[in-house]
C-alpha cells in the first residue's frame, strides 16, 4: 500500500499507479481539469507516464466558466 494526498485528503492505494490510472479509478472526467503532483503541473500527454509514489501530493483542479 502507498499513501497519497488528493486535494488535501489522504488516500491509500494498493500499488503505484499513473496519474491517468488514478483519474480512472476515481471516475474523474479528464476534460477541463489540470493535475499537479508535488506542486508541478503534469501535462495531459504525460499522465500515463507519471507514476505516483508514496507520499505524493496530488492536486486536481476543475476549470469553471464564469466571471
């Protein structure tokens, strides 16, 4: 088990996964979001290559419309 933090909430997952796999596991739509791991934005093209490690801090930001 590894422990990660997603939007300030601690979560345990069974194994190291990619950002893309995590989003799928969370049923998170990939359109209109940005993902940062340890305060570094991860390009959407690299989501399948960015493997999460124990202690990582993930921030998922949902774009909104309006002013």
